C-alpha cells in the first residue's frame, strides 16, 4: 500500500512517517518498477505501535529498542510507567502549590515563602527520586547492554569473527558495520556500537567445545539522559554487585553465615578478655585485706604488748587504714563505792566484805575492737553515741552481765581501783603494777556475745582515756591488740614492706611463746590466688588473640580464593570487553565483602543480645574482623587477577 493509504490507516502525517523512517524505526519495501514505497501490514502495525508509545510519552530511543526487539514491550512499558509515576508525583506537588496560591486572598502572595516551600519539596523528594530514576535507567541499560549467542563455525581469525557477527546481524534484520577488527572487534549493529569476545565453553555432553560470542554495548551516549559518567559508573557497579550477589545466592549466604559465626565467637572471646580485665580492675574493691598483730609464735592476738614505735609507724603509713586498737587494764570497783551499793541494796553479808572480783577494763577506739560488735548492741544514755563516747573523758560502757551483777545502770558513777600488767623477763612473764583510782560515768550498756574472740570485757573505756591514765601514772603505753586493713590491695607488697619497716615479722609457728606483739597475720591468700588466676587467664587469652586474627585473615584469603575459582571466565570476559581491571576487581571484591560485612554485623548484634559484649566492644569486634578479613580478601583478589585473559577464554589455563 502507498503512503496516502498508510496515513489514513494510522492517523499519522506523511512528515511523521518519513521522520520515523529516517530514525530507523521503519524500513518499507520498494516497488521494483518505480521505486515507490510499498508498505506492508506489518509496517502499518509498527507505525500504530509507535504512535501508541509516543502517546505514552516514551522516548524514541526506547521505541527503537522495542521495534528492533532489543527489549520486550512489557519491560519497556513497565519502565515508562515508573517514569510517569515519578512525573505524576512532581505534578501533584505543583498542583498543590497552585491550589494554595489560588486560595490566597491577596493578589501579591508570599513569593519567597512559596519558593522556599517548593525548594524544600524538591530537596526532600528530588534527590532520592533522581537517584532512583538514574538507577532504574542504568538497570534498564544493563539489561540491553549485553547479549550472546553460540556458533558452530570455528572462530580462529579476525575474518572468521567478522563473518559470524555479520551472519548474526543479518539473521536478526540489523544493519552491520565493522569498526575495528581483531581478537576483540568493535562493530555497529543498528545504531549501537558493540565490542565482542569469543569464549570456548566445554560441555559435558560434547567432546568438542562450543564457541560462545559475547557482545557488549559501549558506554551509553551522554546525550541520552545527561547522567554524569561517574554516577553512571557507580550505579552500574551497584547493579552488577547486587545482581551477582543474587545470582550466587548460596555462596553469598554461606559467606554471610561463616562471617556471622566467626564474629559471634570473636565477640565471646573479646567479651571474655574484657570481663577478665574488668574483674582484675574491680577485684581490689571486692576484696578487703585485713591484718592482725599476734605474738611471734601465733598463739595470741590480744593481751599483748605492742610498742608505740609500731603504732606510730602504722598510723603514719598511708597504706594502712581502719586501725582498731585496744589497751587492757585490770582492776575492781573501789571498796567504798561497793560498800555503799551493798548498803543501798541490802545485800552485804559480812563474810565477803573486803573481797571483790577482778574485772577487765579495755580502752577501744572502734567497735571493731570487739569481734562482731555493732552500734545496735549498745544501749546509750540520752544524747550519747559512739563518737560522743570517744570524745568523753569520764564515760564508760559496761557489759549487760556485769551491770546486772554489780547493780549498775546507765547514768551511775562508779570508782575503779586500777592496775596494769607489764612485761617481765624477755616478755614471757607478767608483773602487776597498781595505778591511781579513776571514777567513770556509765554512759551505756553493751550486749555480750558468746564465744567472742578476746572475751567480753566488763568495762569499755575510750582509748584516749586509757592513754591518759598511762600518762598520768607515768607509765609507758602499750597497746594490747590491734587490727587493720590494707587501704589499696593492689599495693600489697608495699604495705608488707611498711609493716616490716615498723618492726613486724611473719609468724613463726613453734617459736618460743611471749607477750610481745611483733607478729603480723594478713588475710591476703584468697586475694593473691584470685588475682594470679585472673592474670593467668588474661595473659593466656591475650596471647592467643594475634593467632585468632591471623586465622581470620587466613579465612579472609581462603574463602574468597575458593569462591573466586569459577569466576575467572566471567572476569576475563569483562576485561576483554573493555572493562578496566581495577573496576572489575572492585566489583568482585565488593560482591564478596558486602555479605561478609552483613554477616559480621549480625554476629556482633547476636553477641550483644547474648550479653557477651557491650555496644562499644561489639562494634570494635565487627570493625577488627572486617579490617582483617578485607586484608585477606584483598590478597586473594590480587592473586586472582594474575592470569592470562586469552588463556582463560580459550580454556588453556
């Protein structure tokens, strides 16, 4: 049929029909007698299709790909739908602004405000929309970018290669023009430029390898879409990596699982190290190392003679604290005071007159001087407490048993005849020395405890009061018992030296007995064993840490090496088709590292969920693993790229 008939059937003008012919969308036959165009039914159908797609606002480039069967109509229409939906969103935003301006009562609306609003809408939606559109465009181009076919003819020369390509173009009704001959020829098919490479494929069923021709379109013309080259290259890389991760899904999942399990193990390992370090740091706060002064053979820890030189050295040392010091006196209630009490109570019997039982009076500076004693065990007189008691010069505490036996109660004044024991020969005998009597007020009554180490003195006095009694009687003061705490357990050795410098020695069991307080006993064995055990554990854990990361690095090298083994041909084809070695290597590297990074992150999160590590340590483990793993993978990638492309493509490698 002629042009006029086609105009009537399609609704197109002659100019439009001629334009589509010039664009390569239509190529009608010619009448042999007059060379007039002779349109077929298929030409009319194609023109109607072109008109329909143009009404959908589809670019001529995409229409040409459809009519040349480079892309399916369904796929092209789906892509156009996405473009139209994006435009629809932009139009809806513009319509919304128009409506808002239309509702303004003033003929001079706030132009600056509307401009700011529209710029904000563009920034919020435009950037992401442009990225999505560009990515979709790249995906669409990649789907069209490459095709391949098999040939039974040998392709051993450049001429044979050109012959095979021409035959393929003719079979598909495409124009063909050779641009560059050779092992990797460049040619035009239709309006696009391609590069081709020959690949020999060995099949299990065929003894003779098949020849596969892979053709790839050159980089898109920048006039189509105006997308910057760097962005196109980056988006192409993202698409290739994502496609290959899906294509090799099992290997990607295996890589992810291995990385997740490895990081979980590392998280527990690092968490164990951190926990041991924390234990070492907190152990001094959890342990209290206390000490007591005993005699040299370790038989007595009270009733001793502890010299003032020892006391001064301990009080002056910053490594010794919480010193509980006591000094013992002996005596009895003065006769005149006792007689008055017997008369008042009506209990004097004549036979016991002049005879009184000896009592123990002990000066103390802390409640710890009496084993297990608490403030709650003391009943005080009004406005009296332990601090006030220590500051008093005439107060005393009496035991509940002694108060009951002697008839004393809180607030009573009682006079004591006092004495003390001093050392005899070499400190192995005792001599009694009388002291001046003293009167004290009963400021409280304390509760005795059964089996208390050192017993339950009948009377407790402030330690400074006892020291004053010694001074008043011109006697040399000795402490009778002393306990303390090491202020910093981590400086235990320095504390031991301070004790040694003060004249104290380790207890030698079986040595001669005496009343001299020169031995010291420390409760440091549990602390030392615990610290040594934790320190050994930390040293062992830290010593294996380099080997563990070496194993991770080895895994980072071995796993990619194994996964890359069957990717040589794919890599060689990409290189032969003109893709740079750096870009190819980066794609394969990213394809392997991304699942590993995702799996490592999942392992770190699992470690946090299991309470093995905190957030900081979890991300430290993730970062360390990824850094070491990437080094191993980089070494594997460097070794992977060292092969002959031609040898791989011809299966001679």
